[in-house]
């Protein structure tokens, strides 16, 4: 019996067409635009991302941090347009895997799918670590947050629980996600409002009137002043670039979204714009309240760089400081769930298209979820987290730093795939030229540059906490994990169950 297909518009389609998408058995049409945007926002772990990165950017760029956050957003926006355009033609949950295959062939597709899965598995280890620490910060005197065995065990439980939630069904996952999102953004909103009250010296604010942090200055957005040190701008922009990662989750759920060819792409672009607005506005408030100084709660204080919100919570919220801890915890739990979603659907698509054994392409009959793929992703994340924790916590941290390489790799590949796949239509209209050609190409080039600049930085043996053969541990971790994808692709090339994938050429680009 032939495999049923759908077109980009979601209707019946013939096999072999450039927009034919195999029906995989997922629960179609269950998510709307609001759900899509919410998933895009939740996947980035915005509260945690900002808390953990803001101090690092301030250390490099000082008061120009808001501008740097905007600069880091530029390539992300350009790639968001590439995702949107490719999804409009091929709304397949494999996203980068299927798009790179259609544009460049089976090898590029397989490695693109590996990049997505790899980034997901490694970041789950980071999220589990943070979730474990923050849970125990809320319990008792917080001393257990420093116990590596307790934190690791707690992180494993969190990954297992979120894997179970995703396995049980997209609607259950959406309900859990909505609760976590409300908690996360509600707590962040209270935190921001409290800062406003203290800055203005409004009733209920700080005793004695307004806080003497620093007044808003348009100079913070002056590119001439910022680029007086180009190296600092590049370094800061690289840090800012990757706090936006995750909005593409809504594209991986395209087959479960209303109007799969249009809604997920709109959700991705909307969530990207909402994220930059949140990041810049919260950064401005925090800078005005705490300043970028190196003393006390100042963002430039080296002791605060790992989490500026944690350093400020008591000064801003007083006895309610635990709210920001809850916000970060909800943020990482939310991201844990939404990171498993796209990785599982990516390997599902690879299984359906023959790039992985057919078992990966199975959908649970009752739950209508990628049952086997979800279990494998959860197990892989747990195994990686436990193994790296046992070997060395410093090496775990350095391997997490290498995520930037994986993200830049598959985002850039998506941008190049967009330009090449639509190359025949770029001259048909100004819209196509910009949104299918110029902007995706610029985004891909910027991310390619980010990949190599990050790799050079990681090569330095002083980068991070480990050194392997005289080279930074983050670089070695990144290269080894990416190279593992090449090895696995070669294995699949000759394995009886998957070799046909590499033999069959995809339909031509448009």
C-alpha cells in the first residue's frame, strides 16, 4: 500500500511533488497560532537565558548591552524567514533535515537532522542541571543545590517526567506548557514591575525614594560608540545570538498545527519579535536599577555573572525573592519539555523518510505522538547528562558551551537550503528575492561566521574549565560530537535498513 501524502496546504497530494509530505499519523490541527507562539517563546527559556547571559554580555559591552541584544537578533530574524518560507513549501516535522535533503541531497539532510538532535540532547543536560539546582534552592536552606549527586538525580527525574508528558500526547504537553508559561512570565512581570516601582520611588518602593542606579541614555543604542571596540561587539553579539535559539520548535510541530503551511511560520516570526522585545526591555530595566557597576548587585560584578536575577532578587522583591527562583525553574522546565518535542519529531521524520531505522518513524496509536523517538531522545539526554556528570562537571559545562556550534551549523544550513531550494523563483517578485534569497543568505553567512569565530574562541586552552591535548575542552567536545554525526551517517549509508535513503534522490528544487 502506498504511503499517504499531503501537500503544503494540507490537502491530498501526489507523491514526488516538491511539497508532498508523508502523513505520519500525528494528531493534525490540534494547535492554533497562539499555541504556536507560546511554544516558540517557551523553548528559548527566556527568563533563564536572560538571567544567565546578561551579566556576561555586560562584562564585555557595558552599557551597550541593549544594542548588542538587538544585533544578536538580526541573523535570527533572517533565519526565521528562511524557516517560514521553507515550511510554506514543505510543512514536514523534520524541518532542517527534510529541507536540506530537498535542497542539497541526502547527506546534507542527514547531517542537518543530526545537528538538530545533537543540540537538543546536549542542551537538555544543561536544563536538567539548572532545574535540579533551582528546585533545591527553594527547599530548606538551599544547601542541597550544591550537592552534585542530588542535583544530578533531580535533573534525571525532570527529563524523565517531561519525556513522559510528551509521550502521552501533544494536548497534555500543551496544557503543562501553558501552566509553566503563565508561572514564568507572571513571575517575570512581577519582578519587572517591582524594579519600575523602585526606580521611580513610587509608594511601596525603596525607602528614601528612587534608587540611584543609572538613568536611561540613548547612547546605549549608539552603534558608533559600540563599534569603537569591534572585537567586543562580535563577542557580545555571539553571546546574544544564542539566547534566541528555540523559537523554531513551533515549526517542528507544523503537522500538528492548523494550516501547517502558514501558521507555524507566522508563529516563529511573531515569537522571535516578542523575544527581542522581552530581552531588550527587561535588560534596560535591570541596567537602570542595578547599573553595570562592579560592586554589590551591579551587573558588572563578576560574582553575579552566572545569574544576575538571583543576585538581585532580595533587593528587588524582598521576602518575595523566591518568585524569581520559581520563574527560572519554570523557564528551564518549560524549555526541557519543548526541547524534547522537536528532537523527537526530527528523528520521527528521519525514520519515515528512511534516514533512520523504521522504528523511529512509528507513531503511538493512541497518543498520536512519536512514541519510540520520544523515548530515545529522553534516554539519550539522561545518558549524556549522567555520563558527563560522572566524568567531569567542568567537561559537562564545556560541552554545553559547544551548543553554539551545533545551533549555528543547522541554522546556517537552513538559510543556505532556502536560497538554493527557491533559486528558480527569486526573480519572480521582490518579496521572493528578499524573503527567500537575500535575508536567508545574509543570515546563513552571519551564522557561518559565528560558527568559525566561536570555534576559534573555543580552541583557546583557557576557554572554559577543561583542556584536552592542549586545546579547549569545549572545542574538542563540539568537534567530536559533530564528527560522530558523520560516522553515524556512514553507518546508515551501508546499513540495509537505511541505505536506500542515500540512494534515492529527492525531488528537484523549485
